[in-house]
C-alpha cells in the first residue's frame, strides 16, 4: 500500500493519454454525516499545450500506471 500519495507520477493506459505524465497534487476525501470516509479521490495535473490541466483520479488508476 502506498502511504504518501502526493507527488507520485503515473501515466494512464488509454491511447488518448499516451505519453502524458500525471502528478498527484492533492487528496480529496468525502465523508458522510457519521464521519466515515465514503470516497477518496486524488487531484492530478498534467501539461497540455503548455497549460496545466487538473483531473480527479481514483487510486486504482494511479497504481496501474506508476512510473518507477
């Protein structure tokens, strides 16, 4: 299991995202009224035509495309 998610670099497996390197910037946690964690997503960014683009990704996507 990965403990420090911020700063991890990964790629996605689809043809449309081939060659793009994503970097995890923030961890977004959703809780219910009882305080239990319902969902965890990660805010990621990559460069596209010289601009920073943000996207939300799940942990599975990040684990499958880790760059070592």
